[in-house]
């Protein structure tokens, strides 16, 4: 194979043809996934005090245990997420990775959802009461497979609109 020393022939190639040649040459290469992280959706937030003495009775300790509230909120959120996924019209493949984790394939976009619970403890010296902040949230990340991005700009725009609409619908249903 000889090398090109005269670039005038390359310059004459039409743009669409050059895109096609470039696509053929890059066919065997790995794609570059791009990641879009959406804002976490706070499903529920509540507070408890942390002034339980170890020797106190079981009923009093249960008042400060957030587990039963987490369970109720998680059950609600799982139902809403499953419902939102069912309403997501352009989905191709839905995989439930674990009890609180989903993956949705939509064209060249893969959407990952994760429902998680966490607790933040306030240990400031200015606070007179020990308070724990408990949150249940949903994280959503969209991974774009650039190797499989369709050439049509209108189709790409439509896919992004659908994913953004899915996030908006999910947020509205979880924060009602």
C-alpha cells in the first residue's frame, strides 16, 4: 500500500463519503461511552434524634430506628420506578440488575437507575441536639454509546428527548 503524498485527492472526497470511510475504518475499534449524570431524585427525607441510651427498652429504640420508614419508602419507590419503566415507550431492553437497580436500553443510550438509602449525621459543635438526616434517593445515569449513535440528527434528538422525558416523569411520580 502506498502512502498519499498529494492531498488534493483527499480534499476532493465529499464529506458524506469521508464519514462513511471513517466509520468503516473505525468499525473494529471500541466505542467511547459518554456519561450523563442526572440530579438525584430525593424520594423522601426525614430526621431522627440520636439520644437513645443502650439500656432503654425496645419500643424506645424502635422510634430511632429508620429501617421501617426506609422499607416503606423503598416499596413505594420500586412501584413507581417499575411503573415509569412500563410507560417508557421507546425502551428496547429492560434489565433488573438487583432489587434496587435497573438498566434500560434505548437506542444508543443505556440508562442506569439505582435506588439507595443513606443517613447523614450532624456532629457540629454548634448543634445542641444530635440529629440524623435520612434520605431515600434515586440516581440516574445515561451512557451514550458513540459507536452506535445514529447518523440522523433528528433521531438522536428524539432519543435524548425521550430519555429526558423519562427522567422528568420519574421525578414527578417519586416526589408527588
